[in-house]
C-alpha cells in the first residue's frame, strides 16, 4: 500500500527525549505524513519534530483529549495511526495495526500492550489498574477488549468522523473505545510490544487520580448503552446500606431497644434501591426499543438506496 494515505498522529507534551527518534523510525518504515500535535512543550519538542520533517500544530487547549479532538478535525488522510510520543511503541509494528483495516475486518484497531510488554514497562499498580478498568469495561458494555487504554491505534477516516468526543484528559482512549462500541464499528485488537518509558521523560499520568477519572468515565457513559448496569450499581449500594442499617436495627430490637429513625432510614434505603433497579429495567427496555427502531430505519434506508441504484441502472440501460 501507499503509506502516503496514512497519517501518523503523535500527541506530545515535553517529549524532546524521544520524539526525534520516533519520527525517524516511522520514516524508515515508509510513513512520510506525520502530524505532531504539541501541547506547548517547554523542552523544544515542537522544534525537534519540525527539524525531522513532521508537520507540527500547537494545541489550542490543554489535555491529551483536547489535542486528539483538535487533530482529528485537521486530518484528511483515509487512514490514521495514533501513537504516543514517549517512545514506548515501535514504529515497525504500525503495518500490523493497519492490516485488519485494509482487509476490511475492522474500522478501528487497538494495539494490545498487555500480551507483549517488556519488563519495567508497567508498575504493579498500573498493571492491576489496567486489568480492573478493562474488566469494568467488559461488564458495562458486554464487549471483551483487553486494552482499552492503549495509546497505539489505527482508524479509518470514516471511523473518526463518526466519533463524538468530549473528554479532554487521559480519558480520551476510554471514550474512543466506548464511542466505537456505541457506533457499532468493527474493533480488532493486535498484540504489540510495549517498552519502558525513557529515563529522560516523565510520565504525565497519575495512576490513582486518572484511574478514578477513567473508571468514572466508563460508568457514566454506560447509562446510554447499558442502563441496567448504571442504575443497578446505584441500587445495589443503597440496598446494601439498607441491609447494614437494618441488621443493626434488628440486633438492637432483640436487645429491647427500638430505633425508629434508623428503621425509617433503612426502609428508605431499600425502597430507593429497588426503585433504581426498576428504573434500570425500564431504561433498558427503552434503549432496546430505540436500537430496534434505528436498525429498522437503517435497513429501510439501505433498501431505498438499492432501489434507487437499480432505477438509475435500468434507466441507463433503456437509453
């Protein structure tokens, strides 16, 4: 394939230690269309990228997510490869990410880091956090993806145009994965090598803070895809609280003490929890009916397009 049809998108922030070699490596593989979206680095990252022949655009806002959203609006190439600029990914593995797209098996390909990571690439906390977040995603969306936080991905331009992205921070990979599922895009995962960060580069990710934000993003976005999961968790929390306070009320009552206010609170907890489960079931029914309606509309539109094409062909044959 002609790699000029592929845009290599690299979001950067103070990646002077690695950006030059990364651009060189992609050029060695055959990629010449390289776009660096730089978050106003203070270490000369943008200047190094320009010297290596990349197109550099300065980010207008803050955060990796905002950089990606801004860059997606600029890209016109039929295919896009997104890669972090910290030197943890190998340029030579880019063709393997493109392959499922080129053969029509996928609209979006995720590089799975968790099968071939190098020693020291993950801390124990990061590894556990990644696995927990992926498990939460699988439960919430019913789709088994092993590495939704990967920073090495391939897209078609049509796939990117369908995504409705709003997150401005490190939650962007999660939102991209969710959007692909919601838009019913074909998603594939390809095992890739994941290397330790350069000693000269500092990570911008806070494992605990950003992990919580990513988990909350998965949960909040689930209400339009799996409302039973969204409302069910709320209901479960309140019912467990009711059972806890109720147990205390019963123990006190057996000892001869009546806790009327706590008894009322227990009843409210359990009633509210049951209501959340009911809301979840009703919302799930509405979402299911909506999906069926959308599916029927899309099917009719396809049939209408086929019919129109046949009329045009028949008209041309008649002439």
